[in-house]
């Protein structure tokens, strides 16, 4: 992970799976930007779906506020689709 992101994985330490999934997602975004193949796009989109539901689970469990979860999902979706 080389980029400077608004939401860093460390910001979510202690939230089951979220920090690790963010690290992987950011790495996949960077990889896709370097090598925009169909395979890299598929892998990125698949992992984005996993992260989306992880955020939703942490929200339902009460570990993320609805506004934080929404902002995080919107931000990550913009990164993935940029």
C-alpha cells in the first residue's frame, strides 16, 4: 500500500477484518492502476464487494456509526470506480 488515503486501515484497528481488508483493497486499487487488465479489474471488484459487506456487518454490530459506514463505502466506491 503506497497511496495516501482518507481512511487508513489503522483507523479501524480492533474492528474484525476491516483493517486487513482495507489494506488488500488499497493494494488491489494500486495494482489495477499500474496494470489495467480484465483479471485485475475482476479481482478488485470482487474484493470491493467483500469490503462493502464487512463495513455493513460492522455497522449492524454497532462498531461503525451509520454515517461513518456510509462515508467509508462512498469513498471506497469512488476509488474503485475512478
